[in-house]
C-alpha cells in the first residue's frame, strides 16, 4: 500500500516553525543537504527536516495490525502501523505508530520513519559482477530483531531482489536493486522481519572499505 502525501508535506513545510537547533540551521540555509546532517552528528527531532532535505521521499505502508490492551475499563483496541520511507537513492527510514484509527496510526508511523532515516552504503560486492556500480550492497551484512535474523548477500547486476515482497519494498526504497536474502526465525512476524532488514541495511556503514580510505 503506497501513499503520496506530497501536497500535504508541502503545506507543512510552508507553515513549519523549527523548534530545534538543527531545524533553524536548515531554515537559515546553513545546512543544505542530508549528508551534512549525518556528518554533524546532530539527532533529527523534526520530520520536516527530512522533508525539506529529501523532497522526493516516498512512503510505503508495510503492515497494519489491530492490537488490544486490557485495562481497568475493559479491552482497548488500537491499530499499529509500520511504514517505510525512502528516496530510492541511498536513504531509508522505518517507523511504527499506534492510534485508534488506521489513518492516524499510519501518519504517526510515517513521522517516526522520517526521524529514523539512515544512509545505506551501496556498491557491487558480488564476485560474479565487479561492475563497480552501486546496484547492490558492498559486502554481506546480517540484521536481527526479536526472533528474526536476515543475511543480505550482494548479487550480480541484473539478478533482481531474491527476497520476499516485504523485503523488496524496503530494499527498493533504499535504492538496492540486486541481492540475495536468507531469512531465519519467525519471518511471518512482519514488524520484526522489517526491522531486521532495516538493521542489516544500517550495518552497511559499520565496515570501512578501501573506497572510504580515499575519502
């Protein structure tokens, strides 16, 4: 399920009044790219920061579930949504939100996903390819969340995404086009499965390659 809230985001940016130091620096024009934000090490606390620096951001609803909580007044039902955001060019975010209505839960999850956005290091780590273009991941990474573990293996150019539909959505938003994925554990638990994939993509920056030495 995809959403296109471009018009709403534009209105929010026009009326946006920054409350954090980072937001004020962006509005003053002192920070003009998302790369500068990650290099500065300042935490992103406003979703409008991501919208202003990555205007072509896309959203995909990964999962919506009905959850129930027992209270003194009885059972309380709420909806829990998982949303992924990305620009299909090296940035991905994943977040969750709860609300009494599905629409509000999705909105909360979309905001949370923007606050959790991360860069994804792409490359050509497959020995079968060696083209040097950023179509896959530069090396094998492993992600974990709860009882789910995933192993992301670089693939040659033209292979495509050999993974489940949920993984294809998240990897597509991150801008990864070719890889193999091995999954272990309770992969039917979509929130944990999506989080494990997100954790694996986050770890692409844990290892410094020879290309980073030059930089």
